[in-house]
C-alpha cells in the first residue's frame, strides 16, 4: 500500500474496497489463514439476462445472501475457545442487511467471534483484541 493509499483510508472518499485491501494487506503480514467470501454481484460486466443467469447458478451452487466478508481460521490468542473470527466490512455509510445480521447472529451462536467494521483500522484493532 502506498502512502497516498494509506492517507485515503482516513478520509470519507475511501471505499469499502480500499478498506478491504488494507485489511487483507495486514492479515497477510500477520500470516493469518483467512478467506474472503466473494458474494458480491456486479451489474456492469454484462446484460441483465446473463446477470440473472449467473445469480441463479450461484444460488444453485450454494451462494447465500448476507454471508460475512472474511473468515479468519486461526485460533484467537485471547479467545482460544472461539472457532474462528468473522469480519463484515462496510463503507462509511454502509448498513447491515437483515440477512447479514442473521449470519452474524448464527455465527456467534456457533462459537465464532464476529465484528462489523467501517474501517480497516477498526477491523485490525478487533483482530488484535480477540
């Protein structure tokens, strides 16, 4: 990450993508075992029909609405009883959907540490606390 990219994280123009990239850079440096669940859909690549077909195929393959963005599989040093850590990233104005709230509640019930963040800095702080 360049200094200019890092500075951008502290102003309102930073996108969810910018914060996710910063978080991933940190998790790589920390040598965490993690995965980003790509559950986003794009409407820019092709026409509506092919988007609908792709979404239908994804649903048939098990893609679920609201799945959390990142799963960290390493044992949390301060909470070794946790099964893992799940992180949902949002942009500065992002709102959690009902489906995301349900996933986070269900993961907590299964013993996962779960957090929702509007900045990479807050997500990194959370990872350092679990």
